[in-house]
C-alpha cells in the first residue's frame, strides 16, 4: 500500500478539499452542535495514512493502452469504467476463455466507444491472459473467475504491467501467498496496483475512515459486518458444455472458482473492518450451510466470529437466499462512540446514541459529477500511473481475503481456524489437471481430449481430504 501523504498537500491538490465541511470530512468537534466538545485524540496522525484523491476525472497525460482479461459482466463493466475515468486512454486487447464473451465486449466497445479491437488482439483460451499481457499494452484489467487471478497477477508483474485486480484476488492459501509475494515485487518495481474493493474509492467510506482515524469513536473495540441478500445468478447447463465449461460459465456458484460467496462477495464488508482497524484476524470460528442454492457446490449462508490480533472480536454474517431479510452494512464500536454504514447513511454516534456526524451525500452530488466508485477506482489508478507515484493495494486486500478464507474453512470443517495455520496451509483449490498455459483450442469441447475433469481434493488444514463433495 502506498505510504501516507502529507495532509496539507492532499488538501491542496484534491477537489475534495473545497467541500470538507459540506460533505463531512472535517473533525467531529467542528461539526458538533456542542461548542464544548473536548479535544479528540487521533488514532493516527494526519499524513500517516493513505487518503485517495477522488476527483471526477483523472488528469490527462500520456496515452494508456489497456488489455482486458475476462470479458464477462464485471470485465465489461471495468472496461467502461476505465474508459470513462480519463481522456487519452483506450483498450487494445481482449482475452477470455470463451469467444462469445470476448466478442460480446468487442461489439459493445465498437458500438458505444467506437473502439475496434484488431483480430490479432483477440485471444481465446485459458492461456489468453499471457497473450494479452504480452501484447502492446501498458496496463491490464483482470476480471476472470477469482481462482485464476493470482497467476495472472504474477505474470503481469513479471512483465512490468500496472494492474487492476477485481476482488477477490485469491480463493485459497496458495493463491494468498502468490498475491503477497507478487505484491512485494510490484512495489519493488514501482508499479501501480489497485484492487476492486471499491469502498476504498467511495467518498463516504473515505470520509468515515478519516473521522475514525481522527479519533471520532475512540479506540476500536469490535464490530459487526453483514451482506445478506438474495441468490445470485446461475447458468443452466448446455448439453454441449463439458464439466469445465459449465463451471467456468457458472463460476459464481462453484467454490473452487469463486472461493464461495463469503470470499467472493462478503470480502467487501470484511475489508472495511480490516482497513479501518488496521488489524488481521487471529482466529475464526464459524458455521454455515447449504439450503437453497440451485447449482454449484458452495454454501449459501455463513456466520463467523473473528478474534482480531489485539483480542477484540468482530461478527460476520452473510447469506444468499432469496426471500429472506436483506442488509448490506458495517458497524464499528469504539470507546467513545460508534460508526455505522447502513441504508440510513454513514453516521457516527456518541456513547449515548446521539448523532454527532453524518456524511452529506447531497453535498457530494452538488460538488462532484462522478459518484460511481467503480469509475473512481480507475481515476485514482490512472492518476498514480501518470504522476509516477506507485500504489500497491493487493497486499492490503489479501488480508481481508484471507479473513474470508478463514471463515469459510471454519464453517466447512467445524474447527476453529487460526491465521498462522491458514496462511501456511497447503490448501489449493485449483484442479491439478488444468493447464493454464495451453490454449483451449488445443483441447476438445473446452477440456483435454479424453480426460475426465475432476474437482480438486479439498485438503483442509486438519489434513483430512474432503473429496469432491457437494457442499
């Protein structure tokens, strides 16, 4: 992660500075109706932590040519987020496991942005990521199924490419270690790496983070995070598809590809707590089950108690079951008050429950044209690239990712899982008979001719193979 910037320099350079009081990034004391509010002790001194410069558009500068790896819904969305974030940027190469998804994005780029992707810059197959990275691109945007992302990141950094990695960035300890090692290499090379944990690029979360760092709620003592909603999309199997093709097209429902929804989706909420607190989980004890999922082999609900490294606890709950009570929010308790992000907004209350700060979304909309955090991720990324000021977010995102993995494995095994044993675990969800270096055209029906595709052996830290079970 990019080290802290001088706060005065940040305020001078950021368009956010002009709206400090209006949208609620000033101190709690300044915004409180009580003039006798005591001086608040900050958790961190201003300038010692990172605050992104969330302006509407990236500063114009040198041309940037991007390659998109993974052309499905999120990859297509990220492609347009990148194009909308700045002038003088374009997309020149596309890669996907299957041609129909690639051509779908190519047609959309032509229709909406008048961008023609040359035929020799369209790459299909499991090895398409290498060909995109090896083509004439400056930056890569990765939105494949999550299990493929660590190896793609590793290869891109070897080739000195700036990277945008959609979340989650890993699904198992092997991938986690690959991400952490590659992040160090990216940092050493001065590359810019931004991840898709978009709350880091939402102005309300950034303002809330600054309030908490300024001491608005005192020392953090615990919290709860939630993502409870309906079942996500799924793909019915086409009889012509092999096992592997169906799983990749239906990836969000398969644990080995998505990491399960606690990793794929709920990582956003876990990331808020690890980001705001600066803490790693020491252990996780959880449970979950599979009740209504139509396809795939993963759970549809989890409940996990995390003990953090300083002894405080956070409760995590997530569910993907249609027709049940929903809610996506975070709550953090401190010694002097609490912060919450719910449908009511971002609010800080004192210990008596009196509201003392609230983020002003109306003021933000009046001040800024660009509100979409998916686009602001790319604004910030491009600004770092053009200014020559490296940023590295993968290592920080990996902490939240590992927390989610710990929660999943505790629910799967019924055991208490520690950070130390999980980060050292040999657990690898990638099937051993998948070769990402070979083109799908070299295989039959999307998989090796005459080979039977097998799910990976889920060897958990307890050392007991769980087999190819349907969870």
